[in-house]
């Protein structure tokens, strides 16, 4: 701070201006980055919502068409017409079916034609137009070529038909009309639809959207799009997805009923739509701020620095000439304080003129009267109990219990002492056998505490005990199993601690109880916490599973992402925690 006090005012002003400019630019950069991120996410969400809206619309139309075809396919008059061979009956049922089909075509929007082709050549509306007839026969042939009886409607796909030099765009849907019992095909029902019957009008539905939307049939042909030139063409999704030059984003949703899909293709730049306005605002801010600051510095320099420089030159001339009588007086123009300073200085010169005849040999010396005493801050000392002192006290209590014949207390104090010494042990890695011994000591304490309300079974092969692991990985898991699984169990429970070597050489430790188990919702929350990675502490500040998550993250940090904990649980049936460790020999 003293260094800057001694610097020129102009330099200080420039430094302040630079710092202020950097602060403004930093704030603008942070806000611009956040705005960019927010706009990106909002546009991405809008794209997904729009795609979902289109999907819902098409699926609703598909449900309507499905209901129409299924109801017609199970109509008893249709079945009778397709099964009868008597001429009079055939004429009678033909009239009924034709009347129903005609009424359906009139009532339902978007149906161009409905054709029934029977296996016994009892047909209805088999069109004379060769193009339409060919579309019907192609649909039936495609249905026959597919496996199954196609009781559900079969969406054949898009077809262009030219009639009298006029191009028509249709979509064919078919279904198999089958006898119910015994089941055998009676014929096929084919409906030719106008595209508007299935697909939305993109011009009105996706206003203010970005990118192109394509609805594809099972063959990948564009049936509907906000890019009309693409309708009827096959869309090359691989080429669009692999186009790194434009950095296209391709989102698609499957239309399972028609075995097609909806595709939204847009550039990544589209996700930043609306950011231009923010940039313009920032440019206007800079365009106003920089000239304003320059004007401010100029005004300060003109009214402060200019008079000060004039004053300094006056002093220099005064020192060189060393004139005390009838010398010029100082004239300064600037801020009020500058003019007052000049006036006072001139008064001082007047006084000097009156005192020049007197011998003035006094000098003023400014001495420092003392140094600032440093204030000593007294820190409140927090007494810390030495862990070794606690361990020695436990050993003393253990001896006293032995002398008084309290053998159970002696054993509990011994187990507690082993756990205390193990916890203050300096090394991070220990043998698995040592970790298992501490787990046994902990289980012994818990069995004493709960008066043998649960049985413990430990199964570890001897070859595993020499492998090294990080310490304190079993006790937190056992504590969770007892506290959340077995403690509130009304009957005696069981706890299994089992270790084995897997075929790939890794070590698997299972801790299984038959306690209360974990609900599906809570289990999902725990698994989310386990998958949180480095951010787990922010997500589980109030979690009761901190020990389990801590063990999991310690294992992943030391051994890698492939290792750690996994949890399986069934409510009222128990919980199993699996610890996966790498093989690390002594």
C-alpha cells in the first residue's frame, strides 16, 4: 500500500482504470458464460420437448388408425363376407360391409381408400386404378413376407402416386383379418391414408423452432418434414451424424407402432440462438464504458494533475532562483481544493517575505516517537486427549477387570483397546487378516451390546489373509448392517462375512444380513450417492450412509473406478453389500 502511495497520481489513475476495466470484463465474461450455458440448455430442452410433442401427436393418430383397423378387422359382417361362398349371402354381406366402409371413410378424416382382399377372392374396393391397386397389393405382399399374422396394424410406408399428371402422397396401413377360432387368415384390410391423417403440419406446430424435423417410415423414407423438398426421399442418418464440418446434432425418437422414427437435425450453433442479443448488449456496454472512463480520466487529469504540475514547476523555479522578495505569486485553476491550496501557498510566500530580514535558523525535524506494538492474540487452547493415554487407561481397566473376575468386561475392554490401537496406527494399508481381526473385535462388542441378538458366521480362506487392503473398510459396513438391518429386528438375526477370490484374481467380500432390508426408493438414493464420484460430499451432507459412501470412494480413489461397493437389498428379507478389491500380495 505504501508503494502505491508514493507512485504518481497519473499512474495510480491508470492502474485504477485498468483494474476497473478488468473487473468489468471479468463480470461480463462470467455472466456471458452463464448466459451461454443457460441458453444452450434451454434450447436443448425446447428441442427435446418439441420432439416429444410431435411424437405424442403422431402416436395419438396411430392409436386412432389402429382402433379403426382393429374394429373393422373383427367386424362380424366382414368375417361373414370373407367366409361365405354362397352368391346371395355374398351379395347381402357385401352391401353391409360396403355401407360400413363407406360411412367410415366419410366420417374419419384422412382416409383416401379402404380395401378388403379376401383369401376366397371376396374383395371390396379393390381399385381399378393400377397405381392404387399396386400399392394395396404391395402392402399385402409385404405383410405376407413378414413373420406372424399381423393382428396389429402393419404400417407399410410412404408411396408417391401420379394420377393424371398430378402427384399424390399416400401412406399405406394394413392388417390381417383372421378367424377367431380356429385361427386362420380370412384376408387382408388395407387403408390408404393422406399424410395429414398421421403427421402434423410442421408449419404451424413448430413455430420458433430450429433445425429440420423428419418423420421416417420403416424404410427410412421421409413421410413428413418442415423441409418439403425432402418428402419422399431417403434420409441418410449416418451422413448427417458424421458431418463434423457443420457439427450437426441428430436427435431421434422411435415410433415403434409404425417401426419408423422422428428425427430432428440441427446445428450446434442453433443451440446458442438468442446469444447474439446478449453480445450486442455487452458491446454497447463496452462502447459506452470505455469512452466514459477516458473522459473521466481526462477531466481528473485536467483539473488535478495539470494544476499540480504547474505548482511543481513553480517550486522548481523558486528553488533555482532562490528569490524571496517581490517574487511572482502562484496562479492555479482547477477544483476548489486546488485553488484554495494556491491561495494558502501564496499567503505562505507573503509571510516568508515578511520574515526574510530575520534570521530563521530553526529546522523542523519529524521524529518517529515509537513503533506500533504488536498485539499478541491469546489463543484458547483446546485440550486434546492423547490416544495413547486412552489406550493405556483401557489396559489398566482391563487389568482391574481381570483382578475382580469381570471376564466379559475384560474381553470387551481388550477388543475396544485393539480397535483403538488399530485406528491410530500410522500405516494406511494392512493385511486383510488384520482388518478381519478388528472386524471380529467390533462384532464381539456389538454382540455383547445386543446380548447375542444375532449370530455371526465368518468364512475366509487362509490364502486371502496375507493380501493387503486399505484399513477400516469392513467396520463401517458391519455397523450399517447391524444398525439399519438387525438392531430393530424382532427375532434373532444372522450376519454373514465371507471372502473369496474370483476367477480373474480379484477379491470379493460379501457382508449379508437377514434384517429389515432397504426400500427401493432408499436403495436407489444410496446407489446415486455411490455413483456421485468426487461430488459425493455435497450430495450427502445430511445422509445417514456417510460411512458406506466414504468406504466406496476410498476404494475407488486407491484402486480405481472398477473397484468399490455394490448393494443389493430386498425389504424385509435383508441386505447384501459386496466389496470388490484387487489382488495385492504382501
